[in-house]
C-alpha cells in the first residue's frame, strides 16, 4: 500500500459534516409495562456496506421495536449504533457491564429489539464481550466488494475531514474489508447458525427476497412483509466518491484476495461473482 495516501488525498471534501457523539449516550427510560434485557439481534458488520439501509428495513417490520434516543436531538430517531464495546478494549465485560448494555433495549414484551454497530466485527475484543452480554442474540453481517467498500469508507472520511491526515485511517479502512477474518472472530464465540451473512450487491438486486430471508432468520412473523421504500437505500453517500487509480485498485484486490477466497469457502451464500474486482475467482 506504499504511496496510497498520496493517491487518495487529492479528493476534495464537499464540507465537514456533524460527527456522531462518542459512546452509546444516556440510558433510555424503560416505560411502565416494558422490559429491558439482552438485544434479540445485533448487527456486527460491515461499515459502508448498506447497513443503515438494512437496519431501517428490519426495524420497519411491525414485530420489531425501533430504538429511540434517550435525549431528543442527540441522535436521529431510530438510533442504529450504540458503539457500547468500543472503549472497553482493555477489560473483560463484568456482570454490571452486561446489565448496563441491557439497559439500552427497553421494549414491549411482544417485540424484538436490537442495534447495528458495524465495527463490532473488526474490534477483536467485542465478539467475546458480546457473547457475555447477549449470548442468544442473532447476529447480522452485511458484506460488500471490499475494494468498493474501501473506496466508500475513504470518501466518507474525507467528507468529514479536510484531508487524509494519518495512515492509520487507511489501515482501519482496509481492515473493515477483511470479512473472513472478522467472521472468524465472531464464530469463536457464537455458533455459525446464529450468524446471517448478507451481501449488499444481492440485497440491491433482490431486496424483497433477501429481506424475507432476514426476517425468517430473526424468527419474525409475516416474513414476507415488505416495508415502504424497500428499494430506496437510506443514508446513501451524498458526496462524490474518491477515485482509485488502477494501481491502487490492483493492490487492494491482491491485499484482499486470500480473505475473499476464505469468505467464499466458509460462507457459500456469498456470491463473489457479484464483485467485479473478484469475479474472476468465482470461475
């Protein structure tokens, strides 16, 4: 990846956007007659792979409670990401910590509830702690052509910052695309049958079918329910994406090839022929 910073730094940022407040925010109040407890589902990956869109669709099902922020105006309604485990990298999750996590999930008895923080699969300590906090949760993972995901991630960063100011940003963006490695971390602590791997490109092509598959996995009634706007991805990038010169694109493809092969072998529902940068590996 030598020289990569110089090859993406030239992309112009359209203007800085508001950053998300760090951490999970205040614990919401549990209304009378509701209960708190471990989430029923947790999305653990992947950043810039359509997770906001899919979370919106999942929480549109009448059998799912859409979490709202504890403080109006802190986050948009239906807050998606908690980032609860992100700052707990140097400790084990205690019973008190698990209980604190549960406090973020008040809901009526009849409804499912969950969250989707895309970096949970990347941070090596999170799956272990999540197993303590929510051992029965169904886990959702969305994957995307890792080269295109990298490009989208860098574009997202540059839309919020004046420049690519440190190489660790690129290192982090590369790591978000190592899906097989991230799933290895997950299945060390959760059985594979508790994990659903979705593919962004397939969800774009067949959103109704993939959403029904998701609802069946979550055990929801009426899995054929189709929300309004199912074919309109939410939180789509508004800024122009950075360009990748062919040399950098080729470097990234080589960097990801072994991981993509392992992903296809371990998770056969992923069709790498849908990924132009790796479709040759499907032959």
